């Protein structure tokens, strides 16, 4: 009996020891498992963070891509964009003219115009205009192999035309031949128009530039024929422009100082100034920087002409 | 009386032993379930991360392609012309504000 009791006691002790051991083992496993779970949770949190970062990156990249696509789309129709921007620039000029005329602003505009070119000196004139960041207007004739004169400078002229157009200057039509006399451009209105259109086609065919501003050789008051020509200009989409200041280089060779003074001393009361010059004159070339700075000092903004300007008729 | 007490201790020891084993087994299953759950979640997260990274690489490639196209447009003469008119407008604006 005692033996049985003893066996039961021993069994109970063994069971208790085992229970204790099991408890310890389970606790150890618990600690290990807990560490594993914590590690996995950390991994999960890290992955979530990575996903969050990558999603943020996706948003950023998508925004950049969208902007790039918009930029790409904006380039697809260059012609329209250029036309719009050019039109907006001329609209700004016309707005400014209107404000000047209504007295809303004390700013003034000067349109520098160069007649009768191209000449071999024209590139030097363009250099000066570039240096002073001025856009001007060039009323050019048809000087090419076909007209049989100045053939030796055809390459230079070609460069001049291209530079005028690509730099944002205005290219105007000054007739093809610029001839005076009985067989000149003023012999009849029809002849004048034909001569004018000949030059327009020459410029358009070679450079893709459509001239819309013209100047009569000698000015609109030079011939009794001009009153017959003027009404017909509108039909061929032209406006004409004269001038209200000049260097005088077309009349007589004078010093650069005189040319400068001729312009700067004759600006009083002229809020919109159209200056006549010729880009063949070396003294005009010398005077040009002083004319530009002088006009700017007098408050003039130097701009290229457009066919909607009040200076045009 | 003494015998009854010994038997009670034995039964109690057996009960405790079994209880501890049951707790251990239950704990293990709970752990295994939790571990599986987190591992599945991690696996899904890894796949999702991979997909997002691939998406980003794809968008980056598209941006590069678009950049190349934009650069080709910028090298176009007409881009210069467009830039010129924009510059002239800016110049006029600054002259008017000065």
C-alpha cells in the first residue's frame, strides 16, 4: 500500500517537474516566437513604408510626365504658336500706341526704318541693332540675280534677308525697282502695283515671308500717281508708311554727328516717331548707337512696325 | 485520508501538466496562424512594391522618351523663332514697366 502511495507521489513529483519544464520550454518558445513576430511586423512596416515612398514617387513622376506631355503637345503646332505669339507681340505694340494717343501713358514709340536695301553694310547695321536689342523695319528692294544688279553681293543679301526675318525685325516692301522717271514705278498705278507685287513674290518665294507694310519710293507725297495707287493697296493687303523724322542720309552725305542731331533734335511733340534712314551710309552706321541711346534717353521705346500701327495708312 | 490527498495531488498534477501542454499547443497554433498571416501580408506587400517600382520605371522611361521628343522640337528652327517672339514680348513688358 505504501509502495503504491510512494509511486503516486513520485509520479506526481515527476509530473510537476515536467509541468515546470514544459512551462519553461513554452515560455522560451514564446519569447522566440514573439521575436519572430516582431521581426515580421518590422518587415511589414518597412515594406509599407517603401510602398508609400514608391507611391509618392509615382505621383511625382506622373506629375512630371503630365507636364512634359503638355509641353510636347504645345510644340506640335509650331506655326500656330509662333503666329499667336507674334500676334500677341504686335497687339502689345498696338495697345501701347492706343495708350500713348489717349494720354494714358507718357511712354513714346520710335520706329527705326531703313530704306532701299539690302546693302553690303546691312549686316553691320543688324549687328548694332542686335547689340542694342532693337527691332527695326527694313523697306527693301528686289536686288537679285534676276534684276541684274548687285549680283556679286547676292550671298550677303541672302544672309541679310534671313537675319532680318529670323531676328524679329519687320521686312517691308519698297517696290522691286525703285525707279523714278518716265519708265519708273510711277508711270501708272498698274505698273506700280505690278512692281510692288513682283517684290512681294520675290521675298515670299525665297524666304516664305509675306510683307504687309510698304513704303513709296520717295514717300507718299513724291508723285501725282500715289492718290491713284493708295486706294488699291488695301486690295493687295498692304498699308503704307511715311516718316516724321530722318537722318538726312538719303539727301546728302553729312557727318555722323549731324545725322544724330537731325533725328534727336526733331522729336518734340512726336510721341510716335518714324525715323527714315538708309543702311548704305557708313556715317549712319556710326550714328546709329547714339541715335538709339539718345532716343531711349528721351523716353522712346524702339519697336518694329506692324501693319496695324497708327504710323501706317 | 492521506491516500485521498495523494490522489488529489496526482490528479491535480496531471491536470496542470495537461493544461500546460494544451496551452503550449494552442499557443503554437496561434503563433503559426499569426506568422502565416504576417508572412502572407509581407509577400503581398513585396509584390505590390515590385509592381509600383516597375510602374515607376515605366513612367521614367516614358519621361525620357518625351524628353527626347521635346529636345528634338527644341532643336527645330521654329523653336528658336517661338522663343524669339516670347523674348521680344518680355522685353517690351520690362521696357513698359521701367
